[in-house]
C-alpha cells in the first residue's frame, strides 16, 4: 500500500539527481555548450513530468524522478553561470523572479486539471506540454546561443595581453602574419580542487544555510502558525504562502534596486530584513505579527540567492566560476535534502515553536561566512 508519505522518496531521488548533475555540469557544459545543455535539461524534465502523468505505479514515479533531477541540476548551473558572466545583477534577480512565477502557476495548473475532470494525471500532462513547447523553442534558438558563445570567444581573444601589444605596434609593410595557435581547452577542476580554492568552503556553507532558511520556513510555516500561533488550519496554509509570494515580489523589486546597489549591499540588506522577520516570529502572542514576519523573511531572502550567484565570477574569477557554481547548486540541494526534515525531528522531540530559533542559527552562520568572503574580496 502506497501512502502520501511515499512522495518524500520521490523528492529525495530528485534532489540526489540534482546534486549529481550539478557536480558534473562543468564538464557537460564545456562539452555541449550552455544552449544545448539548457535545451536537453528542459527536455529531460518534460519527459519526466509526462512520465509522472502516465506512471502506472509508484516505482515508475521513482524512475521518472531520475531524469527530472538530472535535468533540474544541469539547467540551474548552466543558466545561473551564464547570467552571472554575461548579464547584470538585475537580470539575475528577474531570472529567479520568473522561477517564483512558475512555482506559483504550477498549483493553478493542477487545480484547473482537477476542476476540469482530468484528475491529477491531467495536471502533469498539461505541465509536460508546456515543458515540451519550451524545449522546442530552446532547440530552435540554438543558433543564437552559438553566436553568443562565438562572440564571447572573440572577446576573450581580443583581451589577451600579447594580442593587445600586437595591435598597438605599428604595422610593417609586407609583414607575414604568424599562424594562429588555437588556445588549449580549459582544464576542468575536480571537486577536491574546487574545495581547496580560498573562500569556496565559506561559499558552500552560505548556500547550504540559505537553502535551509528558505525551504525550512516554506515547509514548516503553516505548521508553526497552526500549532504555535493557534491559527485556523486553512488560514495558516494560506498565510504560509506569503514566504514564496515575498520571495517572488522581492526579486522583481530587487532587480531595480540592483541597478543602484552592489551584490554585497543587496545580500546585507536581505539578511537584515530576514533577521527582522525572524524577530517578529519570536515575539509571543500575535498571529498577525507572525504573518508579517513570514512575509518579511520572504522579502529578505529574495535578493540573497541571486546576488550570491552573480558575485561568484567577481570573487573567484570567470574561468573558475562555472565549476564553483556547480558546487554551490549541489550544496543548496544538500541543504534542501537535510535541513527541513531535521527540523521535523526538532519539532517532534521539542517544539515547533523553535522554528525562528532554528532559522536564526542558519542565518547567523550564513552571515558569518558571508563576512569572511567580503574580507577576502577586500584583501
């Protein structure tokens, strides 16, 4: 007999697949390019979602979770690193705002399928059709990605110091140009080598703690409001969604603020607002104040993740940023895998009222590690 709790097994398989593909992404992107990896990854998730809708039993769901996780990890690294290298912090915030919009639309698609009599399978079929359409668009747009990558290579070649000296020298008559030597392909960094880069361990802890913060409050906010603030169950579930509403709206607003403020300023301001939200949750009694606190935590979280990713090439160098981004994504999903269930043990043995304390510890560790990274940038 399969129960609802078995969904946790599917979730674990997806997270493990995401971690593995994130760690392999540097080599895969180097081999296929960002455009192809993006298209293939979306295609994998489309096939997986279609499989969810067609699955005759639980074990097929587990099988479909594998390509879903592999596709999710690769596209995370590919797009995040591409935007960090080629676009402004504003665009990074808006990219992640679109994630929030998609996460919000998903339940409505499922609701429409259920209301229309298609059942839960129909919801997955509708989502798979959307993903397949996006996959087709991405494959059709591959020439645009190729031209962009060629332009990037030309920019790197023109910025080479030896080439710049040649351009500044006077041109001699009948000078025979030297044959062009193809640059050696970049060496892929092993995980052990990435971890040894100064500052990477601190960055890994930052991503782990951020995922702990975002996903633990996202999963446990409704339970906290219901059991600790004595709120009605339906109202608690509705107000708990303020976390993701705050993250989505916050990233839309942060895109404009990032035009004026640096990544580090956005991270600090986000942490301060998150701390204020957690303080509201700690104040006993008022349920309405707790709801405001949950919204504040969502708004505070909104600029932190995009700014940390966007600052990676600046802190560690462009040539190493892709490998480091893969490690960042894997640490993020390790946090997703471990920290929300760990709080479940805390709530079961102690009290769900410790949620803001648990989150404050994660925020404090993240703030400390982030300060170490900032000191490294100053040096």
